C-alpha cells in the first residue's frame, strides 16, 4: 500500500514539474516573439496622423483665402453659411454664400465703440451723418458701401437716443412718374443751414479679405474728434450689397462727390 502511494506521489510530482517546464517554455517563447516584433522594422504598420491639418503660410494670401473661404468650408463664425445659393439682383444672378450677418451688424458693434469713448455728445446735441469716403481718393469719392454705412449709422445712433439730423430732407414731397420722394442730393433743393452740432463721418480702405472702416465723430465748428471706432468688414459681406446699376468697380459702384 505504501509503495502504491509513493508511486502516485512521484507521478504527480513529475507531472507538476513537466507542467511548470511547459509554462516556462511558453512564457519564454511569447517574450521572445514580443521582442522580435518590437525590433522588427515598422514600414508595414498603418500609422494614422492625428495632428491638425497644416495651415497655409501667412505670406501666401491666395492659399489663405482658398483655405478659409473656399466652398464647403465652415465660415459661420465669419458671418456666412457654407452654402452657395444664387440671388437675383434684377440684372443678373449674384453667386454668394447665404449670410447670417450684414453690414448693419458690424455698424452696430462700431456704434457701441463710438458711444463707449464718446465725449460731449448728449441727447441735446444733434448729429449729422455723411457718407464714408474712399481713403486713397481725394476724399470726394465713395461707393455703395459708403452709402449704406451712413444709413446704418443713422439707425444705430437713433437707437441710442442721440438726435440725428437728415440734412438731405427737403421741405416738400416731389411727386414724379418714378415715385414720390422727400430726400434729395441736389443741394439747390436743400436748406443752407441745419441745426447740427457734430458730424459722424469716416473713411474706407480696401484690405485683404474686405474693407477696413474708420469712423469718427467731429465737432462741426471745432473739428475736434470726440469719438472713434474701427472695424473690418469681410469681403463677402460687402459683396452682398447689390448695386442697382451696372456701373460698378470690383462689385461695388464708385460714386464721385460734387
């Protein structure tokens, strides 16, 4: 009986040693395979580049424009959607992005800047608003943007309860075949005087990607600057202004002053 137990014990011991040796051999073989895999060349591995796309060089204006304003790009934070609908201007078709902002939105921000650093102008002092002149001209030329800026500033100043005088208003209504009008640009039809204390005016500068607008309020008599503001209007916001006539330059009609 004892001899049988001894034989069984020896069998179990030898089986355990064999299992341990097998496990050790398996572990060593797996470790060897891992080292071989680590040391093997990596040319066959599929590497995924998760870095951000390379931005165009700052000096390359064309690549910058194509990158940020190309069709399909996400331009919503610039004030335009990424679609390209077509708009009719009565004389053709205007191709452009569907806008979420227009000139008035930028003028609203500029008016807030003007009011923030404004001096002497109160709810008792009247302000006249002129068209914005092209900076590289003799300051006697403007365009459709210069016209619209004046209209938008009149609206925004009135919202701040600042008295605005429209000096282009006549003393009568002109009834014509083309329509009934109260405003005119014929100085012979206007009064020689207007109760204006300050003038809101400014300049336009064509800039890469749009127009740089400089606005200021001046004392009519002293010529002192009492408020200033500056903003950049993207080109697609300016191009969305559709001239009613064909005489245009770079998509914006140029008008010479008297």
